[in-house]
C-alpha cells in the first residue's frame, strides 16, 4: 500500500464522521419503543383528501395526525387526544409556536384539580412540563382556542384518549412537526 493510498483512505474514514445523516423514524423512538405501539410511530402514508398540502388533519377517532403532502401522500403521526367530555373538532390555524413552552393550567382545570393551583402563574418549560418539547397554539378567528398540538412527558398516552382536549405527540414527533409547520398553517380536527 502506498503512502498516498494510506493517507487518502485515512482521511476518508476520518471525514465520514463529519457527514450529516438522516435520522430514520425508528431511531427517534429508541427511548420509548416499548411504550408506543408500532402503528403510532411516524411514517409516510397514502392519504387522499381535498385539503391543500401543508394542512394538518387530526383524526381523533383513529388517534392520528396527518400533514398533507403532494400526490396523495401524508406524514402520519400517532397522537393522544381529549378524553370523554374534553374532545373538540373544527377548523383552526397555528397562531403561534413555542419551544419548551410554559404550561399554565386553565382555571377550569385548577377547579377540577386544586393541586395544580401552584402552577397558576405557569410552569417553566422542561422535561417535567406536560406540554413537552414544543407546542403549536391553535387559533380561531385570531383568538387563542386554548387547544394545542404539543409534546408530552407521558409517551404511553399516545394512542389514548386522556388529555383535557389538546393533541399530544411524542416529543420527537412534535419537534419534527414544529420544524415543518409555519404560523398560519390550517388545522382540521375531526371526530
């Protein structure tokens, strides 16, 4: 082996660590794989709709969120939805977005769960915060609906109906959605 071959080969190996790799969807779930059923993991699927590409559609009965793409395709995410009496449906838009958002329980939630009063002024973002790593705030008619698409610190809630009406996602999934969703994106929530 010549010195030139050795040097070029060595540089190739050294520089291989500098390349960026696309994270496959299954690697994002390594820490929670036992807590989330495989059908609720993020994937591209065929999805026919009349909604425009970029629109977010939440199917609460199936526990999936779809981001509509061109050509009859969508990215599908598993979600947790509102428990009985707390679900909602309709149209909204993403009015704002936040990374590691502050969580403030609404007054009605504090009435139902008085132990949450200590968070009436807000709980700072972080791993213990129920909104998880990201939140997309849903607005209707320019006003905050108080409903969110957000992460969760309870991965086992994905696929379940147990929230107070918000749409929960795995933190890896809400980060993926957050990065691809501009403010103003239409959202359709259907039963």
